[in-house]
């Protein structure tokens, strides 16, 4: 099949490409130039060189036509596809489908991995494969519909939503209902604990806190007067001065008794 500059073609594993030119090159300097088809990928802007003699072997082909999109949607919207449960067998099977370059087999890879991603998380290798297959398929849908890449991606997601993604939506709704009910049941328990028990336990603590300072302040008032009262009483009762006064009076009276004896 001959392609001219400006044509859109599909290159397996790279998706839609634009034909930049066809030219002869002698990369091995063998003296026999080879005619190459120079391609530029639509997504990523990668340059590819394909010998014209190997175009059919590689799988370079025209993009899907608008009339074939209905069959493509039928493949994508099929629910519950059968996929090998063994990881290595499943991965090899998907690799062969992508290498074929057939748009319907690429669509099967996207659908199968989308279904598996719905039920269980994909491995790193399968996730890379899934994203690459999606990009290739989107790049082919866009020129067929003559729309942007974003619109082509929405077209793909809508087709998947008719089949493998339906159970995923139902599961999300069910989980959201459970999430809504859980707080409703837990709310009364939390309210009962906060409103009923917490204040009752906190009230004695506050009362004890108020009484404690009263006892500590009363103690110094009782002790201080008890120690100071005897000291003042002892100071007032100093009877030594009163006892000393009679001693001096006796000393003065003693000579008065001796005077009559001399007469």
C-alpha cells in the first residue's frame, strides 16, 4: 500500500502517525539505498522510519473508518469478557494482540484490562500496557470522528461504560450508601458519651478543685493564731517584775524593825 505525505496511518504499538515524507537512505553504506517511510507519531511526536518493503509486515495500515466505529463500540461495550486467570499467559496474549495492529484486538486489550482494573488493581506491567493501548486507540478514534483527543477519550470511556464499567458504578454506589449509614449509627453513641457521661464525671472534679483551695487557706489561719497567742500571753504574764517588787519592799522594811532595838 502506498502512502503520501500528510496521510494518517496507524503504526502498531505507537498509534496514529502522520506521513512526513518518503526518501531513500543508505544507513549501512552498502551502496544500495533503501526507501523509507518517515512517520511522526500524533501523540509524543516521535519520528519513525519504516522501510517501504516492510510496511505490510510491520502492520502499518490506514485508520479505522467512521462506518467501522459501530463495530469497535460493540467490542468495547461487551460485558464480562473471558480473560486468562494466569498472569503470564494473560500478559502474553495481550502483547500479541497489540503487536497485530488490528484495531479490534487493541480494543479487546483495552476492554479486558479495564474489566480487570475494575475488579482488582493492575500490576505495574499491565497498567503500562493498559495506558499505552488506550493512547493508541484514542489516537485512532480521533481522526475517524474528526474530533480532538479529549473528545475521542470521552467516546472510548462512554463505550466502556456500556459494558465492563457498569458493575464498577454499582459497587461505588453501594459503598457510598454504607459510608453514609455508618456515621448515622455512630452519631448517637458519640453524642451519648459526650453529653451524658462527660459532664457527670467532670462535675465532681470541678467541685473538688473548688474545695481544695478552701482547706489550704483555712489551715494557715488556724495555725498562725495558735502559735502567736501563747507568745503574746507569755509576754503579758511576765510575773517576774511583780515578784521582784515585794523583795525591794522587804529590804526597805528591815531597818525599820531594828531602830526600836537601840532605844
